[in-house]
C-alpha cells in the first residue's frame, strides 16, 4: 500500500495503523494519568516501537546506525478542534534520548503544506503520521525512517520509500531535543511505572505460588528445588 500524501486512501482502516493496546491491570489505568506526555490533556493515538536509522545531520549521505525507537503521536484539542500534533521519539536503550516534533496549524501550513506540498487538512495530519510510522513497521524493506541528528539539539525525521529504482522522500518532520526537565519527568515516569509493574507481577506470582502450595504441595516443593538449582547455575 503506497503512502498517500493526500490522506485519501480509503482502504486504510484506522485500526490497522493505531497502536494495539496491551492488556492492562487496574493500577496501569490509574498510573497512565501521570504520564508527562498527556499532562496537558493530550491524547496518545500511536505508541509503538520501530526501527530507525540514525545519521549525523552534517553527513547525511553516510550510512548511520540502526536502532529501535519508541514513537508516540499525541493529539491536543481545544473544544474538539485539533490545535497541535506532537511526535515524541525515545529509546529504551538510552533513557536520555528524547526528541519532539510539534506541529500546530501555523507550522503545518508553512512547513507541511507550502514547503512539502502535503495535500491533506490539518485535522487529518495525525493520521498521516500514524500511517507513515505503521508502514515502516509493516513493510521495512519498502518504507524506512531515517533520523538526522545535529549537535545543537536540532534533528529531522524523514520517511522514505524504496521504489527499487530510486528512493522517494515522502514526509519530513522537524525535531528538537526535548527540554531537560521534561526528559527527567519522562525517565522518572518510566522507572516508576516499571517498578510498579514488577511489584504487581511479584504479588501475582506469590498468589500463584500460594495456590499451588495448598493444592499440590509436592509440585510446589519440586518447583522450589528447580528454582534453587537454576539460581545456583546462574551464579557460577
């Protein structure tokens, strides 16, 4: 499926390009309210990991390094009217790697519509970004994301299509390194969320162990012996 710069691809269903929600526990639903990405009332419409090639902005033709980057698309509205689309890029391998693209209506008209000749309306722009990201995930041999990083905090993300006989630039998003205070908030949020998830899993594991111990003590003892043996092997 080709990336449509007009946003008029009728065969594309929104559920095909949106992030697939994973099962969550009640604590996770409550914990999501503390997410710095939506602290100002935004709505996360895409949250997935994809492969991105990182290049130096001063040497754009040199091959870069490839890494897994978490991409989040956040929509901000005012009275039901879209006012900003925000793209956040982060890395689980480097917690201090965090870049943000903010596209309001004025930026959309100047950069996307006039400079890049994008032919969709501002309200459809989040879907265009979702579509571009999803195609990089589904068809990495055909669609790719390349991020050019500068030393002054500036960067850009380019979506490129491999047409076998040439590469075609489909969309470019201007990025800036995220403010240090926001990065600290993001790191703290991710750490605390992981910590709470581990505590929840440990509690669930203890409940399972208690049930096994009551219903089948011999199986419980066998499992405990196996666990001790595996831990001893790990320490060798």
